[in-house]
């Protein structure tokens, strides 16, 4: 007897059926287990647990009438936790009006009536999986397009201020690391917000940027202007569809922090509030570390500053790495620089002007800028380390 190998399905194409009748779930298992990657749960509470522990799911199908939690309420919870999952209701004739109302309200993709033949059930699940693939593929395409546009903005920022561009790269790295250290589920808005947080600097005078990046004192007027750059960035980003949360996170770089009334468990915060906390924390941390403060002293300084950061954040912050793993320090000429390298020392002009600060990641724009400066200089060595 020959055996057909079990086809491996992407995790996001798993199918979850929820019904309080075990015999119904057993029949569904017999019908679909060879065609799809199937999970079952005997009620809404167990279904939500499986959603968190074994998800994501591409399609979620629920019985309408169940004790403790109705199918409509369960699927509303699914919509909150996994909005990309295609949701369906399996219902009897007595529940038809409630099912139709749920569909019309836009929360449910479609409903299936009991009894449902194996052919109808499989066809509905296949259609649901196709819909899920369409949703996720469009989402990925849009996010990749946004990512490319944002990368272009950062390249432009690198031409105006390599220091601000380098800071954006560090902030993105710190934000992603901090979210992981806190055990938070990944949210693409957080890393993107950190990456674009400095684009408002393109509107600032170059001399003032050099002073701010070098840690020099600013006049009250200059400081007020410098602290306006998040608002500039936010206005640019708010006009781009789906970046509303990113724009709101970017605006919270300066000013007082207020987390009063929020749950102690940060994972229960919404995307904006958690993102604002992550970005503001990393900005304060980077400001200290980039000027030579050790990681331990930087964390202690943030504790002493009483910014209102949650204790869990300060604990996680102490475990962040300020140095990339497996690095080696070597001397390079401009023409030998490669994208992805990190400057170990400040790069200054013969006149002592700091052109690029230590810790800046080498980008294509930075290489072009340095090559242009080197070509325009009469000196054979237009740069020096500080």
C-alpha cells in the first residue's frame, strides 16, 4: 500500500473550526483533515486560546449557537486579534437571521447552513483560503511599496544630515530589540516609525543640525525649532494611507510622557501608545549612548530622570546591545567603504568640522556624499578620524 506524503501548509493557512458538539468536529475532521491543515476547538474560550497559541489562522469557522460565548462574539474577538483571518459562521435555520445580520454588519465573510455537505464545506474553506491569500498578498505588496518609499526618504535625509540618518537606523534597531526584550508581538509600525522619526530634520538649517548632532548648546529659539521636527515628519507621514499610527508615534519624541491609566502589562497597550513609549525610550537612550555614556550609566540616568517609563522597560533596556555582534575594526579609504559598515570614529574635515559621527551606518547615499567631498577636495586626505 502506497502512502501520500502529508503536504506542508504555511502556518497562516491553518483552518480553525469551533463548535460545542464533539460529533460535529469529528465529522469535520474526517471530511477536511487530508485537504487542509485543520485545528478544532470545543467552544469560544478554547478557540481564543488556540488562536493565540497555535495561530495565525487563515480561516476561522464557528458554530453560531454555543454556550458561554456565541459564534458572533467569538468571531468579533478573532477580528480584533487576527484581523486578516477570514471568518465564517456555521449555523442552523433557527439562527439564520442573526447570521445574516452578522454578515451585513461586515464582520463575517460568509455563513454556511447546517447540514453542510462535505463538498460545500471544502469549497467554502478553499474560497476562504483564497480570500486570505488575496488579503495578505495585497498587504505585503503595500508594505513593501511603503518600505521602498520610506527608504527613499531616508536616503534624502542622508544627503542633508548623515548624522540624523544614522540616528534613524540606530533607533530602528533599538526599538525592534526593545520590543523583543519586552516579549511584545511584532508590529511593523514600531520599526517603521523609528526609521522615519528623523525625516523632519530635512527642514532644519544645516548649521543648527550640526550643533544639535554634536551635542553643542542650542539657543532657546534653536531648541524650539529643533524640537519641531517631529511635527514636520508627522505632517508628511499623515498624508500617506495606512501610516496614521506611524505619524502619531513619531510626534511623541519630545514633551512629557503620560502612561497613567494604562494596564501594567504593556502587551495590552494599543499600537500607538506602545510605539510612542518604545520610540521615546530609545531616543533618550541613544542620546546618551551616542555621546559615549556606557549602557549601564545610560539606563541609570533614565531611571534618575523620572520620565515615567515602566519598570519593565528599564529592565529590558539594560539588556540591549550597543555594539553589533561579530564586528572587527579596520581602516578604510572612502573608495573601499561598503554599505552596512559602521563608523567606529567620527569623520571630520581638515578644518575640524564633524561630517559624520561615530556609530553611523554606511549607506549608498553616504558613500556618494563622501566621494563627492573627496573629489572636490585638493587634499589627498580630506577626512580625518577624531
